[in-house]
C-alpha cells in the first residue's frame, strides 16, 4: 500500500512489546486496544497483527495489489475512489484503488487493518512504532510503501453493524486506584482529585494524557523520589501539580510521585480517544 496522505500522525501499531521494562523498553502498541482488536477481527487477522493508527484527520493510501481493509475507532467518513463505503466493516480494494479515511467526527484515533497485517520488520517481537524510544517502523509519510503480509486461512467475518467502542461522551471518567505514592499528597488534595473537574490538555500525546483546568495537587512532604518503575495507566504528578495519565509510549521509570493508577481496560481505551478540552474526572475504582 502506498501512503498518499499521512495525516497529522499515523503510526504502525500492534499489541506492543510488553515484558521489556527491565531493559528500559516501553510497552507501546495501539492506544485504543478495543478498536484495534476489532479492526483485525473484521478482516480475519490474528489478534496481534500490525495495523495503522491515525490521529484526528485520518490517512489516504493506494492499494498496490487487491486487499481487504477495515476502519474502526473514531467515527469518520470512509471513501474508496471518492465513493462512500462502510466504516466498521470489511471493504475490498482492487489494485490501484484509493482508500481515504477522513477526519474523526468524534474521538481522536482510527485503526486501519489490512487482511494479512502490515509486514514491517519486528523489533523485540513487535511491529509497534514507539515514539519515545524510536523502536519499530518509521512514522509513515507521503510516498511510504507499506508491505502487507500473507493472509491466513480464517475467512473474513460478516458484521451487520459495529458500534464505536471506547468513545468518551461529554466527559471522560477515569477510575483511579490510589497509590503507591498517595501519601506524598495532602488529604485535601486527594479529596479534590476525586471530586473536581479537569480537562484534557492539548499537550497530550501517545506518551501521556495531560490534564489542565482542575486543582493542582499539593504535596504533604518535600524532596524528590529516586526513579522507580512506571506502569501503563500510572497517574504521575509533576511539580506543577497537574496529573498526567501514562499511555502506551510511557517511560518505564520516573521520579515524580504516582498518586494512583487507572486500570487497563475500557477507561484507557476511552482516554485514547479523548480530544483536548474534553472534561475529565477521576473517580475511585471499584475493587
């Protein structure tokens, strides 16, 4: 497939490369895991096949050979050679056909799966592009050629309709398990964290969802921590007191205290689709 328009940020992503944090390698992988997995199921790919993750304004590619594709994630217009086709369903492209994934109507990220998966070279068992470490395939630009792998024996499944998964509504609600460094913050700050409204900051990216507009968290003690391990969903609090939710390309260590952790699952998928300015609240996670 030939990239004609790369969009604001399009990367190759798969399920990531977990298990290498002790080597300083982040997990990376698709941010909206539900939408990514759905795209692969729609074209009959195995669960870990590499796909494209787009940001806000989609991507346009030309099929250099016949392929079947599916677009999931943020609702958007999908066209083949200028004609509307289905979002959230398998679409066959003849050689030379152009697939145009339009601007997200809500949410932020789309996933474009190709039957056979994208055959970029694997690094530590993954084809994910990690923007923090630089591992994985380079970020596609106009003129990039994306190799497609050989399709497996599984048939392309049928789907009448697919609902958008993980789309935040009027507000993003993130369940939070306090700790391991909640004792570094005052009781009043912890109460405010779990009762106040924040907004998604424009400075957010694949590394972390930054917040603004809410109360800064005040510390109960001075000094700094030595660097310690970070996990997906960790909510780190830098000196400005504004929480940062670590996403797939997060660093594996950090020295700012982690006030709590958002468990992996639908909430982090919704965070992957949260646009700047969207309201955000942290609520206590159910045990």
